[in-house]
C-alpha cells in the first residue's frame, strides 16, 4: 500500500516513511491510494478475533513494510487487558434501548487517545531501532494529547518527549498525570501563556528547518496517519459487539474536535464496514456542525474560539478535515488544495453549499451532525446519572446529547466514550453534586512529586531547553 498527499504531491510513500514524517512536503495530509474493501467472509472471520489480532488484520492491509510477524507482535504487546482494563479492550455498555457506549477510555491516561498513541509508541520504538535513529517529539497540549503521548513514549528507546502546556490551565488531574512522570526521556514544559502560545512555539521551532534537522524534531499530532489507522480498529470491534450478523447496520456518534476520530470511522465505512450514519458531535466550537448543516467551512479566530467544559473539543479549525474533503471531491487534489488555501488565508472559509458534492456528505458518506452546549452537557450528565446510574465525561455527554437526536428505529447507535469523568471533575460536581469515581491506581496522584520546568512563552528559551536535554 502506498500513500499520497491530499494536495497532489507526486511522491508515493510506504507506511514507515510517513510514520515519522507527519505532514506531506506540500502541506497536505497522507491518505492510502485506495481503501481496501473487506468482504463478508472476512468480516465473519474477524468477528471471532481478540482485539489485538483484529488490529493486526486491519493494520496489515495498510502496512507493507513491516514483516507480518513483527506487526502481529507489536499489536499483541500494545492491546493487552493489563493496559486497557478488560479483555474486550473497548467493551460496550447499554443505555436506553438501541443506545450503547463504546468504552475507549480505560487506557493509561483515561482518554481515547491512548488507543492510537500506545500503538504509535511501539511503532516508533520499532522503526527507530531498525534505522538506528533518534526522535525528539515536540508537542503542545491542553490536556489529553500530552499525557497520552507521554505515557506511550515513556521509557521507549530512541524517543524523547518535550511537551509544552499552558501553565496552570489544565485540570488538576491532568497536571498530576503528566507532571508526576519521572522517566528521564519525558520533559514537561509549562509555558507562561495560553494553549495558543504553546502551539505557536511548536510551529516556530518546526519551521526552523535547520534546528529541526539537527535535533531530529518530530510530532505526534492527530494528523499522523498511523494514529488514524489505529482508530479504525475500534469501529470494527464496536460493530462486532453490537451485532450478530453482517446484515445489521449500526451508527456511531463521535465527540469531535480535530476530526481525527470520526475520520477513522469514515475509513472503516469506506472499507465496507456496515455503518449507517456517522454523527459528528461538537460543542460550542461548531466549525464541523456548521459545515455538515450548511456546506460552509469557516475557520474561527482565537476571539471566536470558546473555552468550554469539554475542552478537548475546543478547536478553531479541524486539522484532519482535509482528508474527508479530498474524498468528498472525488479525490481532486487541485480543488482540495485551493479550498484549504482559502480556508487558511485571510478569507478564512470555503463554501460547498452550491456544489453537488456537498449532498454526498450525507447521502453517500453517511455524515450527520449536531452541537451541544454547557447547559446541554449538564442536562445530559444529570439525565444519564438519574436514569441509568452511569457517569460519563463532558465530551461523551456532548456525544450522547447529539446521538439522541439522530436515532433511527432498528439501527443501534454506538456513542464513543472519549474520556472518563475523573479528568473533568469540576463539571461533574457542578452537574451532579458529587465527585466522579477514581479508577484504581489513580488515588492521590495530585500529591506525587512533580517533574516540570516553567519557561516564558519564548521560542529561544524552548530551543535552549531542548538543546540542553538531547545530549
Ligand atoms: C481529543 C479528544 C476529542 C476530539 O477528538 P478528535 O479526534 O480531535 O476529533 C474528543 N474528546 C476527548 C476527550 C478528546 O481527548
């Protein structure tokens, strides 16, 4: 399988090349040349597989430059009951008739990002070992991505992590999770500023190509294809748990920010998994809901990006969305490039409302959408607790609220649980008047010794810190 850029660059690459690369050289995102189709007999065979072996089957369709036995070993090492809390890895729990929660958040950092990041850590270690190379990952986080990356890369040979975060702005639990790591290859940098300052610093360092090359700087952000393909697996696993035969369709509702998670659902559907609808749920930052309702994609400025109680969905633009638009336009790279040039320029938008392709988003690709506000979140948390005794996190609450507006008779609806409530305790207390349950192993983490360096929002200071720690 070869990979191409959504912006038409002529190069075609293998999986392990794009694994360490991130963006394509023309600024586009990598996609496989085609989506392998999975037939009925294969689906039936996959039904019986444990999660790690299912992951191997899906991944092996996309990876032709890692020997099969090595890839299988990596999958089995990654997806274990010890790390993910149950033999199913992503168990379903029922709510009202026809509605299920798919638990993706029982990994080391209690958010779904572990599902892909744990695999990425093992793939990086494998590939860097093969090349005898080193990678210094520089990232910016407002919470979930940073901790998932650090827990995936801790102790991994050949990898160091430099993770910037806005000082004092992550939830107390998130700060404790990250800053209590004592591994020598993990560096927490608390920036005196907001998340945008962190992101600007990462961009500035990455744009210094000489520094980037000299210090082997890489990223782990959600545009990495390896993360996306790892997420395809749990759409299959959820489908198999909710159905008895391949005639049955199911729908998924996905709490969305950068469109990474639901894009994996799109890939699963293109492979032939019987998915009826893919419902995109946003919070007040409704870039994606606006597009699926109107055909207008309008990037928000920072003044227009709201700080909400589902903060991991507080985005101004959806960085993975270009992948879907490329497919929607029949893989027309020139048009994709022109549209995203508009969206990322002063114009700040593009408009497909009058384009016949826009109707395909719903009719051909199965997309629907909805949005949820702080008041909706609180009401959903209360209702789900009162009726089912189930506590969900604020992002999953946004998903549930929107899912309930898109139910169809006879089609099970799977809502992806993207984090556990303990990560966002303040809003849970506001809604329910009680603290969320703390999973075993997380007692007292706020009191552990911390390993974090405070730095000003200054690119030179961050570069000096990196240089001093890559020896
Ligand atoms: C990252 C994240 C999301 C958004 O996922 P995308 O792949 O960016 O759409 C939703 N919920 C939680 C809890 C997250 O951490």
